[in-house]
């Protein structure tokens, strides 16, 4: 995500679950797991994420989503309905389990083809199968006839299911995708997707991944896409409306497609042309692009942020009204997320600096290496840029918490705060100063290769940095990422931070 709140060039960025009655004793006794001493128990409502405790669910690991959504008319404000079949593997013997879902309604639920009981509690869809599910066994759950209501953007939350003058799109980060469809809505649980959208003739539909087929019948067009690579629910994209899709020449074999409102195509498409250069540049820095294709989705509106929806980054027209020296680094920021945040997802949302710090690092580096950093950020060198960020370090930590430990999630901007963006990039600059450019570049490539298609934690990053550099970086990086004060900058002992009242400083975290 890239926010335009505050000063653009300084990058000041941007539910309790109810308890149901268990299955009857006779049904539980029939579970083979019971006879072996593994008594079926409910999967947890939430993965216990410190910032979003009820996101995700325990007891299973999703392998694949087969999602279909029906758009009955050409009306961006319409209520849509759909079906989803989730293939998962149980990670415990389950008497019941939850899905995240905040939509308006559910028609019916089946588990392994058999009708299942279900109830709602806040954003939890609580499902009780006829028979307990064995640990380590694959199962399917189908939620049929669910309905979702579009959510209007506001200043305090991500937009979710967004209406625009031309159609609807998704902006689900970090906790809004389950307003559209039932899911395990946490980046720790990545899965592949088949996405099918049915809309009236004249509207087009685009989703993550690779187009598979398009059919027409009875005044409706059905489009199916396949995301073959693991994806977090928060990164899903369904763009359905009066949009046009334009294919650009591939970059190193990677197809490039852009999606824009039909009526604005002549104006918007030329502004995105630099993305082909950016793809080649990012591959030169961190290696092969990790997905089937890439491109930009531009909507007519003012979201207040750009977003790295997987394979199709989302922007609004306010970004595309900016000079290219401003827009192009922002395009690079969202592209960099395809490696950092999408292909390698955070283990918990406190690890979001891994997404935003890296994306900001490459955003600034692209401006510098293309000779536009002065116009973009008002400074001419990377040292100048990070010296300015360093001065803000203690102030950011006092207000928002350490880089890898945002203090709260009352607002989306508490989590996606300046200290995970510029503060995260500053920590990377310090690391490069510590281990040298060569080892830093080796680390970046190793990180996206080792954890491709997986979730990884801050401690995973610290361990890999130590291994690649041949140095024990635990103390160094823990201070940078979890300390209440900004550590000294290697190579720049003269850099200073703006003084902050001691009473306003967040407590240090010991890891």
C-alpha cells in the first residue's frame, strides 16, 4: 500500500467470536481421531494476530479457493452474490471451524458434500460439519448464495468492496476481503485461486492471475481467471464494469496488461507506460518476477492510497494526475510489493515493515537511479534522503511504536504509518551500511527466493541476514526494528534525531 496522506515527498504514508454448542457425544465418538486419543475440538476464531486478533482462523490450512461472483446488472452500487468452494487441510481434529465473513448473508454450507450447520457472530461464519474432520486430512467447504454489500471508502479503514463510476473493484488490505467472500483472511494462509465473474454483456471482468476462458450466454459474459501462485485473501482483485484491458509488450517474457475505465483510456494509458521499464529494473535488483503477469488497474476516484493487489496493482486517478517524476517511483513501490508483501507475505501484521520498508526502499532507489530524486523528494543523494528520515526516527517511534511493532490498529494509519514506510527503509539503509552493498543485494535476492510463495517473520529476516552476511546481526537488527530509540547509523556518527519528550517514547521491546 502507498498512501498519499501528508507530505508526498517525505512519504508520511502511507469482534469477539460466539461459542456454539459442540457436536453430540455420539457423533464425536464416531470420529476415528477420538479413538486414537485426539478428541475433536473447535478451530480457533482468529490466528491471534496482535493487531487483528480475529483475522484468519485456526485448525486448517487453505490450499485453494474456487470463487464465483455474479453481477446481475450494470450498476456499480448493486449487491452481488456468489459461491465459494474452499479446499483445505485440517491441522487438528476439528469439531467445528470458522471462516471470516462480514457480508450480508449466506444461503447454505456443505462440508465434503454434506449439509453443515452454521451460524454468524460478527465477522465469523461458524461451521459445524456432520462429522468431525480428521487431522491432516483434506476437506472441502462450500458456501453457496453468499451476498456482500459494497463498502464506501473512508478515512479510517481500507475501502474493501469499492464502487466507482465505472464499476466495482477490491481494496481488501488488511482486513476487508472477507466483506466480499468467506475466507481465511490472514496473510499467513496463502492459497491458489480460481475466480469466475459473471456480468452483463458490455461490462468486462478482470481478476488476479491468468485469463482462462470467457463465455457468453443469455445476455451475460462469464470470465474465469486462475492465480496459480499462492496469494493472501487481502490481495484479491475483481475489477468488473465498463473497463478496458490493454496488453503491452511483455518484459522478459512477463505479459503486461493495464485495466482502466473505457472513457478515460486515452488519458490514463500513456501515464502507465513506464511500468515496463520498472519491471526490468526490479528484476535486475531482486531476480525473476514471481507471478504470471503484471499491470496496473486505475479507477476514477480518490482512495487515498495505492495498493499491491497481486499481479494487478491498484491506483486512483489522483495518482495519475501527478507529474511522471512523482508517479513513476510510486508505480515502482507497488511493483516492488509483488516480491515483498505478495510473493513473500508477512507472518503477522506487525511484520508489515517487511512489505512497506522494502517497497519504499525500491521506490526511492528508482527515483535516485533514474535521476529524478531531486524532483521527487527534494534531495539529491540517498544519504541526504535517509539523513532526513533518521532525524524523524525517534519522533515516529514515540508516536507509532517501533518499526516492527506498531502500537495499535485503531485506524488503518496506525498500522500503515510512516515508521513502517520510511522507518523500515531506514532500517534497510542501516543494514546496507553495516554489511555492505554486495551482501545486502545478496540478502534481498535470497529473501525473495527462500520464502517465495510463503509467509515469513521479522525473525526469519534477521536470521537470513545473519547467515548471508556471516555476521550475527540479531542485536543490531533487533535494536533497529524493536527499539524505542533510533540506533546510531553505521558510517554516519554525526546523524542526529529530533528530540522527543521521554514521556512520549514507546517502551523498548526485547526479542
